[in-house]
């Protein structure tokens, strides 16, 4: 099944655009997990079991695991094995932000899409289409390309203009019109820039966006929904990480955000 079809099927099944970011910084884990042999996996399993009925996707950030070396990689592998075995219809995103010359990207693609088994991966566009071919050529996997990111310093480069267009507009147009031959491309567009989100929607049509920045970064659900929904009432993967996983009641927080999102979907 094409990656975006898998995501849309899951959205329909659970009536949710919510993605939970599995970013278990070891130092922030509750003490009861730190004492276990596989602390990040056990924490992730706990979060997954509480929230899975409410979400369409899970998005581990690679940095949280790579910081622990081999132990972190094992915990990530165990997390992915657990998801594939128990919840194979849930969409999985590796927040890896990879982007290198073609041969190195081939190795990254093997590691993330084959060895770990993710459905999609976040990617840098800076080296161009040719360098990303090892990902773009995988029609069954999602290529989620950075466009207008949610961080405060994003404008330093992304707002640079060429022939009257800002860089993020160029990326949106290039990806949607030239790079998306296998209909497997998505874009990262931050919730903290709703006006730009609306413009990217105009440029790209019904393309699906990964939307970080809700929760601790302060993005507005209502503004995101108004600016970003596509013609089928989908087209958004709305991520919340720390605001859910490190809350006192992750299930309640996930339900609260899912319900808030659906308020605007169903208007």
C-alpha cells in the first residue's frame, strides 16, 4: 500500500489526524523507567498502549535514541517491532531529517526504511532531487521534505527570495510539481506559521503535511485546521510530542488534542 494511502486509511479508521512524537529523552524519563533494561522502549510501549486508539501516527525523533548509542538504537528497533507486530495499520514516521549525497542516502534509506521498517522519513531538500532519489524512488514509502519549519530561526534561510519567491515557496512548488512522481511526497510545515501554511496549501493542492509546533511550541489548532485541511478533510499529520508524552496523563492529553482537532474537521 502506498504510504499516504496507509496514513489516510488509518485516519478514517480512528477519525484522527493526531501524531504522537515518541521523543523519550532519557534524562526526562520517569525514574521507574530509567531502572529498566530497555528504558526508552518500555516508556514508548507505555505511551503507545495508552494513546494508540486516538492516533493515526507515531513519530520517533532519531536524536533521542542516537544519543544513547547502541542501547538507544536497540530500544528504537524494539519500539518499531512492537508497533509493526501489534498495530501494523498505524503510520510510522522517522524524524531523522536526513539529506546527503545519493550513495549515503541509499544507506540511510536502508537503515530507516528497511532495517527499522518506518513508513516515512523526514528529509532535507538542500542537495536537490538527484540526491534524494534513494528515498523518492521508494513508491511505498513517504518522503516528508522540510519546507517551512516551526522553529524561531526558520526565516533566516527559508524566507530568502529568488525571482520574487521565498525559498519555502520554491521548495513547495518544486516538490509538489517535479519531485512527486511516485505520489509519495509530503512536506513539513510548522503550526507556528499559519499564513505560510495556507500559502503552501494553495501551491501544493491536496498534498499531505506533517505539522509540528502544536503544544509546547505554541501553535494554534484552529489556525492550522483553517489553513491546512485539504479538499478531503485530511492532508495534515498534526504532531505533539512532549506535551503528551511527558504530561501527567498522556491518554487524556492525546484525547483532548484529538477532540480539539476534530472540532474543526467536522464544522
